[in-house]
C-alpha cells in the first residue's frame, strides 16, 4: 500500500487524479477501523493532514464555509453559535479523542446512513463543495447521497468544504443509541426553524439507505406555523404528534442488531416531536439555540 502525503490542495488533487483508487484520510476515524479489521485494502492512502486549505473555516457571501478537515471539536468550540444543530450533533460523536480527530468531511465521504453530521446538514440545506483537477463544483446535500456508503463524488474528486447558512432560528439534534455515549445511532433527527422564509428543515439519520429529509412533515409544520411566526404561541400536542408521525412515515428503516424497523419509526416520531417542541419553545422565548 502506497502512502501519499501532499502539502497543498493542488498537489492533493493531482495525486487523486493520478491514483483515483487512493483513499483520502484525515482524522482516520472510519478508514483506520476498516484497515484494522481487514475490511479494506486500498492501493494507496492519501493523507490530507498537511493540506492547510481544507483545515479552516470562514464566512463567504453570507454562508459559513467549513473546511472538510476541520475537526468536530472546533465545530463545537468555534461554531456553536452559527451552526448550533451541527455542533449539537458533533457533541454526540464518539469520545473526546474521536472528536479531536474526526471531521464532517470524513463523515460525508463515508456516506454512512448512521453518520451523525448528516441530519443537521440536511435540515440546514448544506452544499458540499468538491474539487478535482478538472475544477470545483457544488452539490446540494439532498443530491449527495446515492446509496449505502455511496455518494455523488467522482473517483478523482475530494471534498473540500461544506457551505451552510448561519442559523436564522433555533435548531435541535437528537439521537437514540444503545447507550448514552460513544454509540452509533439507532436513529437520529435534526430540525431547523427558518423564520425568515417561514420554513422548517428536517434531517433523518440511520433510518433509510441514505440520510434523508421528511418533506411531508416540513410542509405540514410550515403550514401550521404560518400564522405563528409573528405572534408565537405554544404548539398543541396534536400538531407535534402529527409532525412526528409524518417524520416516522418518511423513514425506510431495516431490522438489524441495533434495533427493529418498527422501533426506529416510533423513535423517530418521538425525537421529531420533542426536538420541534424544544426548538419552538426557544423561538417563543426569543432565543436562537446555541451549542455552548
């Protein structure tokens, strides 16, 4: 196995073009597990740790441009006020050691349905920036996932950044696992309120072959909130339950060792109505949720 260590993005893209089978590695929290258990033996590893261009974040044209190699701990510490939903999800990833190494870019590249970053990215209408020697292109998050551990990345492309609008309203994330910490999600859910547009974003994780949104639930709750944005009032239990039921109906889960399909649908409905309730309460109190 070859080990390629570029020191610039241009060099990394040339290496990926020359060896498309090379597997990118930054935090290594997914790749090294596969190597250690002999599930994968790539012809080469493309180490991106010395590529500084993808290890920073900035604000560009009103959006946060999050470098693909920015670790979770920095999302939590530095972007909890701008991207609270993503920061909340980052807090649930593994252990402190994993959060110090793992990255949102790596989570996207793995394209696992259970990845914790996917639901808040979906709820926030993120855009994935990818690049190759042929140029740069932007992929809407809803078009990025193609199947279980399959994405829209071409063989010669690398994820360079994720573009997200700063939160304009409260956001929430929650997940269910077989224990309270360091656990792969049985299912997860994110919600983002967008009062400026009068819409609500959702994201489901570990509940279908790919991470996905719940469009019927989004349309329903947007209609229920249309008269409440300017004069907030508590949501009735029936509204919250209907929203949860629509979220559960959007799932396409399976039975596996972590949980049954029926349990996942039920858990998603509970997570949906709870997270929406928390987010709407924050909105009624005049707060934009921050992950401190």
